[in-house]
C-alpha cells in the first residue's frame, strides 16, 4: 500500500528530501503561489505550523505555476517572498506541476486518493490542501477557498 512517505521531492534549497523523514507526523500538503488571490493563506498556514508542530503537524508547501502564471519566480525569489512577507518557516519545496503529464508523483497519488468536486481529480487552483494522517494515508482534501483556520478541528482529530 502506497503512503505519502513513499515519495520524495526537491526542497526549496535544491536538495532531495524523502517524505519518509516525516513518518509518524500529520502532514498538510498545499500547492502554493506568491501572486494568487489566496496567497494571504500563507499566514494561516504558518499559524497552523506554529500552533501544532509540537504535537506533530508538518505543513509542506509546493509552489506551482500552473494557474494563471501566479508563481513566476525562481526558488530563491519564492523563499525570500514567503520568508519576508509571511515569515514562513514551514518546509517548502521547489516548484512542481500538480496536473498534467508532468505532475509530480506525489500530486498524482494525492489526486488518486481523494478526488475533487464531483469526483474530478484535477487540482483546480492554488492552495488546494491535503491532510495526511500519521499513517501516511490521505484523510481529506480541501478546496482553495477553504481557509487554513477552518481545518483546525480536522487537524486536531488527526493529531489524536
């Protein structure tokens, strides 16, 4: 059985990072962008990270430029924007595609595990979120419009 911990991705610093490093943690995986109407959600994601990381939550940000060219920068620009504008210090990764033939394998798997609205698998926009339990299995998928603070009850339940 495949779990989130079977995947790896390149982090924002260009290093290969195995998600098995987060085994036993609750993960909130989000496709993010710096120039999106939902970009202010970075503040809420950072707050979740700060409030629940000691209990085992890890927020993972995956920049994506597939929606309206809303993540045009390179990794250094993305890192600096997130750090300076929203004080983001949760783990960030290099840009990925979340849809299409070039979609990152993690995102292909996430979409298989939890289809979207009307059973459609494709990611519709930036700031789609997936909550993954300590066992590495997908618990829930949230639309971009779902604000991070609205996920608290589900996160607390997953943390146990």
